[in-house]
C-alpha cells in the first residue's frame, strides 16, 4: 500500500515539470534576460529567477564543447545549490539534458 502511494507521489512530481528538452533555452519566450555563465563558484549555470518553473528546467547552458563534456559529468550533476545574489539561484536538480551553445564573451 505504501509503495503504491510512493509511486503515485513520484509520478505526480514528474508530471509537474515537463522533462521534454526544448530546442533552445537561449533565447526563450519565457526568459527575457540572458543566462550568466558561472565558472568559478562550483556551480554549472545561473539563470536569473523569473518564476518557480525555472527551478524545474533541469538544463544547463554552457559555452564550449569541452565544457559541455564536464557539465554532463557526474561531478556537475552532484553540484550543490549555491546563491549568487538575492534574486539569482543555481539550478542544480537532476539534469535531464544539456544544451551546448556557443555564447561569445560579450554576450555573457
């Protein structure tokens, strides 16, 4: 009985966030600003908070194919949540997809 309830709960939790990868998160109709690439604080990427849905994106945007391999790694997936600023928060939940986009330095 308890395991059945747990399965239902887990299913409901996944139903709240669409795990289907989007073609691109940069730019996005739901994201008006630009992602900030973080390389020196132990986090993967920081996206300025727009609404609670961003906590369920499960995706990182990074700058190069070399970095892409690292960000797909288990070390990155285990990255602990860190705050960059009052309104910015690292997304560190289970990564379901990694988008590797070339973003020039002047865009960051």
